[in-house]
C-alpha cells in the first residue's frame, strides 16, 4: 500500500512540475533535468516511469482522451436543453475542469497532439447530420466538432474559469442559436 502511495505522490509531483514548466518554458525547451529538479525527484526515478519527455506528453494525452472516451461510453448524449448531470457533455465539462491546468498546458503546446486525438472522439459522439442540407456531412460534422472543442479551449483559458455547470449552461444555450443570433446578444 505504501508503494502505491509513493507512486501516486511521485506522479503528482511530475505532473505539477510538467504543467509549470510547459507553461513557463514551453514543451520544446523542457528538459528531464528541469522536470526532475522541480518535481524534487532524481532523474532515475523519472526514467522508471517514462522513457523521455515525449513519453510523458503521450501519457497525459492518453489519460485525457481515454477519460473523455469513457465518459461518452458511460453517459448518454444530451437530447434537449436540460442540464442533466447524467449526460456526456456535462460530465466531460466537469472532468476537464478538474484537469484544467493539464489541458491548458497541452492545448498551448505545439508538440501536443491532444486536439487531433480528442476531436475524433467528439465527432463519434455527435455523429453525422441526420438531415440533408447544402453542407456536405463531413463539413457539418467538422464545423460542430471544432466548435465544441473551441468552446472548451476558450472556457478553460479564461481568467477566472467559470465553473463547469455555468459553462455547460452557456454551451447548451449556444447550440440552439445561429451565429447571427449569438452576436445579437
């Protein structure tokens, strides 16, 4: 049991140092030496957990994408404007809010593949348009998917960050309005 607590503590230290250094220096300038010093661990301990900084980056991306996939598998997609705690998007907002520092560090890092990995997960959930319109289905799906992700990124990078419930209410309301209606206020 003590070993598990030590591993969790080490992982927490590494993640805290990773976030701080990526936000200060950028991922490209980050070194394992800096990360180890800030996390107050030795480099050997880092290498017991990860191959290099790229493996660490991939680990965090995997963690986030897997969690969002699990949320979308466990909870249903919202069918109306109700703010039901049991829907997938509400749960995704709550999860991303808890992970906001890590998400912001990754979305601000050009080395991160988080956006290209999470958008297909969102696209799978929203599916293809049901009605035929002048907009090809793949374009419609991309517009909606990108809009959802852009909303999440904008929300999480605000100061202060609105609580997930409040952001979800705004998100839900925005989904019912045309761009012209959104801009009219």
